[in-house]
C-alpha cells in the first residue's frame, strides 16, 4: 500500500456568505499553488453561510483538485472557522486569507519565501489598504498601536488575515472569541520568530464586509486575555498579588498610623493625632483597602490552583521545546 505524500502547504480560508467570490478565489488559489512546485491543499470553512456558499463549495470540490470544504451548523464566527481550519490542515506551512478577494493569493509565494528563511510566522501588512478611512482604517490603526503596545509584538496590521504559520507554532494554540488576530503575539510566547511583509490589498468586488465596528469591544476584551496569557499564565499570583499589595499595603500603613495616633492621643499628643483618630472615614478606608488586598491575594491563590489543574490534568508542559539533540555515541 503506497504511503500518502506529505503536504507542504495548507491554505485555510474562512468563508461566510461569499458565494459570488468563491469561483474566482478557487481559480486564483489553484493557479498560484500549482506553480509553487510543492504539494498543497485548500481548506475552505463555511461559517454557517445563509446564501448559496455551500452549493458553490460543493461545485468547487467536484471540479478542483486538493480542495476540502468544512461546513458549520451555524455561524460561530471567524475565530472558530480559523480554528477548525487549523485542526483540519495537514501541511507543514499553513496560510490563511479572506475569501472576499481583498487578499491577493499571488502574495503566498512571498510569505513562504520568508518562512523558508527561518521565520515561524509571516504576517501580511496591507500597506495600501483599500477600505474606508473612518470606519475601517482609522479604528484599525488605533487597534494595531494598542495591541502592539500591550503585547510587545509590534506589527502594523494585526487585522490582515493573510498570514503564514509554521505548523509546530500554532498546533498548540487554542482560539476563542476574537483571538485569531492575536496569533502572532501568542506565537511569540512559544519563541516563534515573527516578521511582517507588505502585501497587496484590493477593493471589495462582491458583497459587503461581514465584520464591522460591532466587534471592536470584544477585541479589546480579548486583548486583556492575551496579555494575561502572555505574561501571567504560568504564575497568576504574580498579577493578583501585585494588585492585592497595591491595596493592602496602603491600608495596613494607614491602620498603623491610626494605631500610633491613638496611642499618641492617650499619651497626651493632641492636635493632629486627635483629629486623625476621631475621623471614622480613615478607619473605614484602611479596613476596606486591607479587605480588597486580601481578596485579590485569595483570587491569585485560586487562579494558581486552576492553572496547576489545567496543566497537570492535560499533561500540558509550561514550556515548548524547539528541537532536541542526542549523542551519536
């Protein structure tokens, strides 16, 4: 029995109500990938489309080689579609792009060339983006600056779907919410080498954008999650302990000052000591700060227990090995 040929490149495309663009997309992808001289596959994930998208995918599957289509029961979102595509992909390199033809399949060889030079993630940068300024480009620029600042991974264009990933970098990443755009930052946590290259971007030819400003708030919330995962996932007490100390230590100092003031009042040191002791506001504030400090430390302890349960129950290490050498002796 002949062994299956290993797949070098997998192209993952999340699709949602894009029936008009699929035929042209399939044609362009096949032309580019066939010219690479590498084995490849195309994985199209239908994210619960309500138009004729699935019928188009069935037609493509009958007429185009190396194509697989996955259909969701309902619309789960772009991140879920991306995650399903990653799970199904079998290539050593995984390329993602949008189905609306705004990303150019002709840029795929450029991304793979950078990956051949040693990069683990190559992110596209829509340097000349063909989208409206106020409701698309301006919010995107602000979001990119914020994400770069918080994660420490500086990219011009986190929102560009056209990216290339090395399989071993993304195979352990679990995606939720709107976290697909943060994969470069998550990849940096496991030691991935990340680069950004300018790519083409075309004006939308068919339909309308499916993802607008409505998800901006969810992206911001997920950004805090990513920051926590990048810095404190192995030791959440480091975060909660710092917050607890910022409340508890001032509260404890205030309580000590009041105790000293009360002692001074009874020893006959009036004036400021008398004024401090007779104000219940300071007493309430001190105990409130101490209470908040204890609460955050307790949350940190519970988070530590959960993290250890997570790692130990799944036998999931707190490190990622890049390669291993063995003695030839």
